[in-house]
């Protein structure tokens, strides 16, 4: 059976942590930032984690 190919778009968006969780960047931080509060913009700067329900799907895309 051939090896599973990694989906390159997913590999650029997700990173694996040391404990095995998957990090992702927050959405809505590209444009129209004037109407958002400073605290909201600051929270979007930090990376979040993929929720447990979606983790298996993302792992399959990454070929893990």
C-alpha cells in the first residue's frame, strides 16, 4: 500500500505540539480591524488549538 500524502495546505496551517495537540492560528485577523477592540486583536494574535472533535480529521490531512 502506498504512503499517505500530506495535504500541503494543511501542513502550512497546523503545527504539532510536544504533547501531541494541534496548534492553529485564529481567524479574522487580516482586515477590518478598526472596529475591533484592542483586547480582541490581542487575543487573535495568540495561536489556539484544534478542538478534539476535529483533531482526527486534521491528523489524517497531515498524514500522522
